[in-house]
C-alpha cells in the first residue's frame, strides 16, 4: 500500500479521484493550495485508489496522509 502525504501545510481545493479508480503514474489525485498557489498532488505510481483521507476545504499539515493507493 502506498500513502500519498502532504508535503506542506495547505488547503484542499479539489479531489479528482474516487475510491476504486485506477490511476497512472503522474495522474492528478487532488489539488491543494498553499501561499496562493494551486499545487496538483500526483500519483507516484500506477495504482488503484483505496481511500481518500481528506475532503475539499480541509487544512492539511505536512506529513498528513491524503490518499491511500494499492500499487498495481
């Protein structure tokens, strides 16, 4: 299982995937905003989304788990 974690304090502005969706390496999982910049959070590998751990408007801290993936 892969954990996709927040790299910085940010606000979640969009969730682009749902549990069960297959994603390719580099696909956008969600979008966060930090210091007035929108930053896409990308899939680190081809995988299936197991769970989304955040919702739109959540504030995440560095190291928080955002998405759980099952690598193909």
